[in-house]
C-alpha cells in the first residue's frame, strides 16, 4: 500500500512537471488551445444528442475566463471544468494533479443515484462485500458537512439547459468521488440511524484487497472454474496469462468470468483475444456508429470476433458485472451476450459512453480524451444502456449475491 501511494505521488509529480514546463503560455496561446478543444469536441463528440449541454454557451462562458489564468493549476482546472459541462465520465484529461477530480467509476467505493428525490447508495465495490455496516437504500445526507443537494448543485455545469436525472446522477457521483487531495466524509441514514462514513477508509480497504496480478483464478464447488480480471484489460500481457489460465481450467464443467473490477477499461485487442477463446466461428460482438466529413454522413458497421487458434472453451459461461465494469469491460459483456456465449449476471454497468479518441492541445500539450463513436449491442441497444439478461437487485451487502446467482444458474444448466 505504501509503495502504491509513493508511485501515485510520483505520477502526480511527473504530470505537474510536464505541465509546469509547458505553462509559460501567453493569453493568445491559451486561447488557441481553448478554441482547438472547443472546435474538436464540437465537430467530433458523439453524444451531443443525448446531452443537455449548450456547447455554444460553453464557448461564450469560458472564453471570458482566459484572462484570469495565470498559473498551471488554474489552466488545468479551466480545462477540467470545461469538460465537466459534458457530464461524461468517458471524457477526461491525461494530465492531472492532486486537486483534480478522481475518475468515475475508478474513484468510487460506493455507487449512488437519485431515487425519489434522495441520494441513495445502491451498490458497493465487490471487494467490500461483507465488510461494511450499512445497507442498500442508505441515504446520503451530506458530504463534508455540506448538504448533499447543495454539494451536487455546485457541480452542475453553467451551460446545462435542463437539469435532468442524468445530470444530477453524474454530479452526485462526481461529488462522492471528490478530488485526490480531498478528504470525503459522508453522513448517511441507514436503518434509521445517522452516522459518518469515511470514504477514504473504504478506499484503503479496497486497495488492500485488490490483487495487483493481471487476473486471479480458482476452482469453485461443482468443478466450476472462476477467473477474475484485475483491471488489466489494457495490458496485452493479459492475453497470454488468460490463455494459460483457461487451459489449466479446461476440465472444469463451467466457467465464471468476473468483470467487476474493470473500471479502467482497456483495448479491443485484449477483449477480442479473450472472447476468441469461446467461439468456433467468426461472430459479431458490437456495432459502431459515427459521422464523417463536414456533411455529417453517418457511418456504422458491425465488429466481429474471430476464434483463436488452439484451445477453445466450449462449456457454459457466466459473466459477472456491476457498476465497476467499465468501457472495454462493458464491450466484452455485450459481446459475450451478442454471441449468445454467456449468461450475463449482475447490475447495470458503469455506463461509459462510446469509443474514445484523443487530441493534444497545441501549446499546453494537454491530452484530451472523448468519445467520437457511439457503441451498441448488435441488437442496437446503446452499450451504456445495456441491462444484464440476469439482472440482480442488490438487497444486501453481506453476501456476494451476484456470484451466488451465477453459480445457481450454472448448476441448473448442468
């Protein structure tokens, strides 16, 4: 844990050094970066039709702030705040500092949403199961002694035309995630009792339980194989490790693939390599949609997975998902479902929108990531709206009911 903290601080030092080296910028250079960002998002961002953001208003509001930027911290916060107008957790900067917002869902230990006008805890990281003393349905009353409604309202963008449920839920999770240097204590009402919950302690508990290995595996009761991906879908070394693990589990009667710790996403190469171990013929796994040229010509296509050479696992499969199944983890999930190759078991996922590309601002060299393509299940369901075929209502945090349900389903199929 100490080594991990030192490494994180080292990364922040590097990021800040890069930004410091680039900061000797004139107001004209900052304006050029701002215009470059605004125009690229205006031209290529894939989800404006689902947003309440007035992007033209963003240009008017934030252009006026350029004159006040006189430090690297202000420059970074300026661009972070602009992106927050999109209330999109898949739109981020590659540069950050200790005052920057944590990523969602990676920076969350609990999942909350607005239900009947109240901020309600509906899920927790799977690493915390049986380790917490609050229940699903607990209400968040305040954070750092600020009423939760006020804290959330302070993070709603200035350009938002209508404050709908998506806006409020994004702002709620942004508040709960906080910034890297911000201590977060929430007051909750659980089972008619109010008490304080230190989210940093929950984060520490998670970090102590999360494996640094690419994956973990075991054999469960009834000879059911189990593989858990440890937020490594962006590491190509996972391909070889997964191959060897699956080969070791080849005599199991069924397999559970746990994707509940994939908040950081990954890449399509790794995902297709894994899916290719479960099929005997080429099969479709997701649909892409985007526009081309100044004429906004729509283009869409279906992406396929091909079977891998060598061993193919042909036994029943269950995929476990929750709100920390993010990006490429979501893509793999809808892929297995589209190929009719697994029973998808769990809650809705992180809901990260689309396939991202990045741009580099010409003067500050800050890299900006945002979705330029919409992604869909092959049945045309938007990936971010996908609901597992076996949807689980989390009614307690004392037992792993998603895993238990998957085991039960597999037993009934045998």
